[in-house]
C-alpha cells in the first residue's frame, strides 16, 4: 500500500452488515444527533434515559434538543461489524492509513465511542501485519477492550478515549495483567506519555484529531516499548472541518485552509 493512499487491496466484504436487527437501523446523520442532527445537550447529572434504537434504559447525561438518546452500544454497533471484517483481512502496516480507512467505513460517525474500539484494533492489527506475534483473536480482544471505554471520557474521566484505546491495544500486545508488575507499569507509562498529545490543545472534542495525534505518538513510543516499530506516515489532511461544529480551524495541527 502506498503511504499516501488510503485504499486497501485486502479482500474486504463491503456487504457485511451488523447481526443485531435493532442496531442495523441506518442513522440519518454522522454528526450531532444521529437521528435528527440537532445539537447534543450535556447535562450536569445523569438521569435515566431510554435509547432511541434499542429501547433499553441507561443512566446517562446526554441527549439532543429533540430528546433523542442513543446508547454507546447502538452508537458504535452499526460500524463495529465493518471494522472487525476489515481488520481481520487487511495487510496495511501504517497506523494512519488504516485508521483513515476505518473512519471511511459505512456507518462510522465523525465523533463517538467507535473511535475507542477502532484505535485499539488498528494498533493491534498494524502490529500483527508488521510481524508481531498476535492472532486475529488478539485483535478482537483489543477491539472489545476498547469498546468498553464510554463516550465522553475525555471530559468525564480526564483521559481521551483514543489514548485509553491505545492502552487497550498495548495491554494485548504486551500480555499485561494486574498481576504482571513489569507489563502493568509499561502500560501505565505509555498511557501517561500519550495523554499530553490530546490535553495540550484547549479545544472541544474532535475524534479525528485525537486519533491522529495519538497514533503518531504511538509510532514514536513503539520504538521504545515494543519489539517492532510501528509506522504512522499516512495522510493527515482534514476534510471534515465544515461538518464539525467545534472545529478549531487554524489552531488545529491538521487544519488546511
């Protein structure tokens, strides 16, 4: 694959669809409220809300002006099957190129917790494709760990979900566990070194910006912490500033007028 190209020569099945009939509903939009595109309202406290898609109740603090609430699972599930299908088959060895391809998949939203699972899967996949000793089951484990990171953690937990998703990938690569002192320390050190790349900017969330910043730093850290150096030399040219209401334009390192 050319470093400047986001195309993929893998045998990707573009017709794969999510198996959950409730979550297979096509969202109307990929930014703001996925149902009506109205702005999201973030409340100070959690209250019981019913997901518009699966009709399950959740304790949450976000909905749109029209009262639509979508749980994290339904927000991500539409794209998750496509993500897994791609990552199981691709041979791409560049973190940025693969992340760009994932974000171009059907039902992948501009913002949302799907970035947490996908960045974990992307790092694990590129490590495997670069010669690392991982199986497809390991990649799925990374995706599943990333999927447990809720939306909005960048503001509510104090660490961006892209950074924590990278930590999930590292945990799989290094076979870390709470009972392994060396690996446990390495994971925490790596995450602590990743955190400043997203926190140094005073800005509202932009998941594209955060995953690009994180992956470029992951490439740098891989030379120190991993047995294989991971590439992150793909294109980082933004094409979504007109779709992102919170875009910081010239203050963003990836903004191109």
